[in-house]
C-alpha cells in the first residue's frame, strides 16, 4: 500500500527504509505575497497553501505557530497600533518594557520584525526577568485545527515557539549585537535572564510532550552568528534536556537550520536533535550537502534545494541538473527529506515544485545508486 | 618606540580590555598616530580574513570592532590634528522592506575598522533615500544589502533609480546578503559582490583603487 506523505516523513526520521525520497515543500512567502497582490496563478485562486502543495504532489509542513499561548500574570499588557508598528507594553510593578513589531505579510514573510526589542538597556534586566517569571503557558487550540486541516498531506511540526529559549533571549529580546555586548560586559545578568527563560520553556515543553505532536520544533533560523562557546553554554544543555524528554515520549525533535552552518555542523549531533530542517547548501550558503551530512548518521537532513534555484534567472536545465546532482551527492539517500532552503521565492514558478516531484519519481527511488 | 605589533595582536584577539591602555602607551612612547592606525587596521584586516575563512564569527568581529573603537577614542585628540585620510567614502544600507541589519552591520564594522569612512543608513532604506544620500555624500561606493529573497530584487530597483537620476556613473555599487550570489548581483547591475565582511574589505579596496 502506498504510504501517505506524513507516514513517509515519519518513517524516514525513524531511520526506516521507504520507497522514495519524501519532498516537504514550503511556499508561504510566495503564497502570502501573491494573495496580498491578487496575483496567484489562475488555477490556485482561493486555494490554501496545503491544497496547492498537495496538488503539486509534495508534502506540506506547518510550524509557524506555537502549541502554547502565553498568559501574563501580575502585570498589565497593553497593545497599541501605531501603523506600521504594533507596540506591546508590559507594565509590571517594577517598571515597564515595550516591544515594537513590524508585520509585512504583504511582501511575503509572515514573521514580525522586532523594530524595537523588549530589552534595550541594562536597567531592563529585572523587568524582563519579572515578565518571564510571571508568564504562564497554556495549550493553543489552534494546534488542533491545524492538525485536522493537514491530515495525512504533510506534517505539523510546531513546538514551544519559533525560537529556542536561548535564541529567544539573543534574537527576539535583545538582538544578537546587544546580546554579545551584554555577554561581554554583564555575563552574570545574561545568565540570570537565560535561567528565567529556561524555566518558562520547561513549562511549555511539558505541554508539547503531552500533546499528540510527533515532531517538536526546538529552534529556528540557526546560523554561525550563534557563537560556538555560546552555543555550548546555552543551547546544547537545553537541547539535551529537552530531547531526553521528547525521545522518552516517543517523539522527534527538529531545528530550522537555514543559515550559514559550517561551524555549528560538528555541534549538531551533541544536541541530540533528530531533524535539521531547511538545510541550505551552496550557492546560497558556503556549505555543501556532504558537509551537512557530517551532522551525523542519526540526523535526518530536510532541505537541500536553495530558494534561489526557483528564481527565473536559473534555467530549467540548470534546475534539473542541480536536483539530479543533489540526489547523487546524498546517495543512497537515507535519512533525507528533500526540501527547500527555506521557501519558494516570490518570482518563482510554482510548477517547479511539481518538477521536483517528477525528478524524485525518476531519480529519487531509494536506495539511490 | 615599538613596532606596535602588540596592537595588531590585541585587535585580532579582540582583547578590548587592554587596547586603550596599550594605545596610550604607544602614543606616549612617541609612535606616530598614523603608524598606530595602520597597525590597528592591519589587525582588523586579519580579523576580516579569519571571518571569511570561517575561523571568526560575529562575536569575534564585535570584540575586535570594540577594540578599534576604544583605540580610536584614545587616538582622537592626536588624529584630529593630523592629516591622516580615509581609504574612501561608502554609503551603505539594507534595501526597502528588509529589516535585517546584522550582515550589513558586520560589513560596516570591517570597513570602518580598516579605514573607510562609512555612512550607515540602517535598514528598510528606500531607493529614493539611497539616491538622495549618494547625491548628498558623493561616496566612492554604495553598499546594498538584502537578506530576503523577497527583497533582493530591490537591489536592481536602487541601481535603476541611480541611473535615472544620472548619478550611476559617479559611484561603484557593491551588493551582498544571504540570498545574493555574484551572478545575481551582476544581473541587477551591481559593479561588485561580496560574500561577507572580510571579502567586502578586499573588494571595496579594489573598487576605490580602480576609480
């Protein structure tokens, strides 16, 4: 009997042999842009992303939300709209911190940019810590709906949030540059903030573990900007702790690893994470797929096709040759899910998703010889 | 008087706690400010090479950039009275609708570190603003950064706007950012491409030598 898209993905991650390479596609940037500009191809007007991906013959993925919602206790949270910014003020008994977000879905990305971060100066340490210590996660009902909508056509692999706890401090709360300055100047205060974030994350992970989620997203947008000593100090211990619980519950874990990864590749296996998703090789980064394979035999690589290959300036012949070479490079092809690093571009031809499926049917039968 | 090699070493190590004192000692011992600056810049250039080869990353570069900044604070009173010039003027920014600035900031740090005068316009910069700033500052080089596949074509929009305004020939354009390849940068009409901050230093030096 033919496997469903979801079954094939889960079997590959479990290290079992399947008939052919699965292909998990991602088109949200392309989709958001064309919906906003009323320029979806005629055939797909009114369709959902999952329906379009399924029509092209690929598997869909859904991970752009959290299985938890945050409730804030013993503080007042005020949201203000100051277009194009959305400002959220956290008014606590010991002071106020605010974050300013900019949403730009119309241009493709669904993600908010932190126009102004929550943490701005040293005086914000106790306030941000208070906010984290008084945040209570609860189950997000959206998950149930998303899982139902997806069915067997792909996989919902959300988690406790988009970022891992340490990355949330580094990227979302402080910003990388301010983080590294604080790390140099006030390491003990950074440590305290990290501990508060970890405590919140533990509560969120419990919710994910108790759910029927098969793959737990632990982190996103990795790149070599995450310094190796910082990774070992803050990231690795958390991933090992989280993965012990995730694996005990019979689930898998993943990280969205679409950046420059050369220095993090040797550290990946230390984290015990099962799936490196959105791996993006040359020419979009400096790493080859063979280098990514060095993450370890137990790691499933999900990705391999850089987004820019879907651009119109790359000819159909160049595109086909890349995919064929990619299969050859990764032969025999186990622990591999074909995917994109990380999204279909706005100018891309959607039918190239279907072309990848055709090429898999021709050259991606396992084992690839 | 020393050969200032300790300064090169400290910049490469990113030892920002020692750099101000050592710079002051060099000044006090009679080393010319120009010589000190050249050594600091040589250190930063080495950091750029290490960044390009993957040995150094963002925090390493930030520590070295902090060294440069602290050393220049000490040098400021003596440099202001000297005629030591910059390598050239660069206007840089991330293109419209793109809020990402780490890559651009890294490049800016390296370029300033080796002696370019860099005017950083920040992120989400419109094509009109780029042209206005080129007219205002008359830079040797315009640096355009984009992290997203959705914004990378904006590089071409800026270059086209420069052409329409008649200022394209007055400035060399270098482009970079995660999804940008040399082929793409050239197809958008750029003069040059750099994959990272270290390479940007080399390419910008070549561009100002050619112009």
